[in-house]
């Protein structure tokens, strides 16, 4: 049986067993929640993400998605900047001083005013915490005459986009205790926190302090449910109004389910293998190319994701229009060519078929995590595909934090990750953090390319549009040639939507669930 087909058979068997169980038995171990029909006036959202705390750098994405908190700026569906808590912004002629003018009349949920001075508290905390603001080279950050002022050591064109990222969300001063620790989420969005039960659930309600239009949905709750099958069954049984991050078998089943519709959107996210380029074997570019040639992308996309169009031909998906390079020679699958490259690199087959060089077997460990339900399945398929070209891969399914921890300690061999290049709508800052100067937690590891570094540096300073496009092409070409990461598949977000609601859309940048746009069906 082909590797992907074998994984698919196991998946179908597992789903069949799950469907035979009572729904309550599918609740997450250790976080058993009462699975009851959604309240008549409360919109229920389920997803795989747990609230690991209240710190914005860790769980802040859930509070922006549920529209509890705001950031200085927002973006539209095309990734263009628009006002958030700041109504206007400007930059000096030398591109080193930015001013973000806070919208008048904004209030936090405790009734206190959202001013430049109160916003500064959250932004200074974000600057002192590892995160996107550290990419910008900020020399000074202060409030002056109703504006947040940012002074840079040198020009950094993507700076405004950093202030759309969840870790820079604005909290009221009452959110912090005397030591500066976050003890409550007091935001300024259309919804306020009603209750939080860490790590699984929080409830919201309409905030009377909101100075925009009142939403149709006045109450909502988010529930963390780790199993994709459980999330789908909650949608199927009308215990959830929106169910995110579904697995392909559940999507197929829900397509035939009355009372549930599916909404899909291509996202700027790519699943790839992160390789340790300092590994004694994988520092050789021929070995990294061989690993890429051994991956059956189309088979994984067809059999596991049920969508042949999602096989990744390069790192940047078509959803990332400015960075995707249609003229770039696509990645391909050729196990025979992979074995030939490994032979050129000095490997010979051992008695068990696993390659050996210098008396050492080519045996490595692949780490992945369950937050994305497809990742463990893809890891199992890759494990078998690597065996067929002589590489022994041990798969460890753990937490998403294992990947950056292994990067920093230098112990990671290979990681299977799903990277969202829309974390900041202009991905330049993400690319600088992930691939410049030796790489980052979610990008290259112990790999450096002078041409790529130069192109990213020019993009960060804000060159003319034609020059920017040329530099993006250089970045894509260098990553395709040297393969510090090996692209596997692109991503399409599919959510199950209850017939109780309408006007549901997906934010391609995953900043918001757009609850305030949703309407109840009569």
C-alpha cells in the first residue's frame, strides 16, 4: 500500500470508531465540558487552541479574534492598512519617526479612556517581550500630543503592520497588577469578557462602551476542543455555531449534513519541514534537495487533504499574491533522483535499507503537534516516504512549543510546521524574523544566504515597488534552491457554520472571527 493510502485507511478507521461513540465520550480528556445545545442567544465558537494564560504574547490572538481587544491598526481583506484604535498615522521624511494618532472617544470596557498614554502601557510591555516589535529596531517609544511616537534606529517600512499583530493589542491599565502582570483582559472592542475558565473557555457579551454600531450577536463564547472530529460533531449536533480547523474526513461528512454549511478560504499558510542545516548530514544542500524530492506532495494533498490543488510547488502560496512566483520552477517528486543525490553525498545502504555515512545511520527525529489536525497524518506519510529513500524518521507528536524550543537549544533535527505568513499582513517582517541572519523559531535553522539577507534588508527599508518585487523574487528563488525548509502543502481554512447564523466570512489574515458582522437567521 502506498504511504499516503495507508495513512488514509487508518484515518478512516479511526473516524468510524469515533462516530460509534456517544458524543460525551469525545470530550477532551482532562477538560470535560458539558456538550449541550448552543444557547438561543449565545453564539458558540469551537477551535483547537487552548488559552495558555492571559499574556497577550501567548493567548492574545484569541482575544483579538473574538473582538475583545483592538490593535493600533487593522487591515482589509487585501492586506491594506486601515484605522484601528489609531485613526491616522504619518512618517517623517527620513522614515525613522512614526506617529499614530489615537481615535478620540474610545473607551476601555472599565469605562476608562483609551488615550495615547494608556495605550503606551501595553505597547511598552509588548516591546519588552520577545515578539514582532523587536524586529523593527525601535530606539524610543512614547506618547505625545495624542499620538504614539515610535523612533527607529534605521528605516523599517513594515512597522505599521507590526501594530496589527495580536501581541500589540491594547489593554486598559486595570488589566495589570502592581508588578505589571496581566490579571484581567479589559479591552476596547465591541465585546467584553464575561467569564474565563482557563485553559478551555471564555464568554463574552456586548460592551456598552463600544462607540461603533451595535452587533446583532450580543453574546458569544469560545470553547477549546482539541479533537477535530469532536469539533465537527459539535457542529453537526448544533452544539457549536462556528467550528474551526476541521479535518478532511469531517469536511466530507458535513457536506452531506443538513443544518450545517461550509465556508472556505485559502490562507497565506504553508506546511513545511523545518530542517536543521547544522546537522552533520543536512548541512549538505544535496541532502536537503533529496528530502524534498522524496516528498509526495500531490499524494498528500489528494489523499489526506482531499484537495490536489494544495500540493505546494514553492514556499509562498497563491494566496500571498505579492510573494508567490508563478515563473519559479516547481518542486517535484522523484524518489530515484533523491536516492542518486544521497549516493553522491556519500551515503550507502545498510543491511536494513537505511543509509549510512561514516559509520552513522541516517536516523533523525521529526517533531510536530496536534493544533493542526492534519499535521500528525502528514508526518506519518513523510516518515514512510523518507524510509523509501533510506532515511529513518522517528515522529514525535507533542506541543507547538517544542519547535521553537528545539530551534533555540539546537536539538531539533526536523520539524513539521504550518506557518502563517499573514501573521502580519505584510509578511516582510515575518520573513526577516524567520530567514534573515541565520533564521528564526519558525523558519530556517542554522542556515544563512547572503543574497537573501541583502534582499530582505532592502525590503525592510522600503524600496520602490519594482525593486521590491525583484527582491521578493530573489528571496523565493534562494529558498527554492537551497531548501532550508521543504514546502509540503498549502492551506485552506474550512469552517462549519450553523444554520442559525448568516453573513459568516473568513478573515484571510486570521485576525478576527468577525462576530460583529454575523446576523442571526430568523
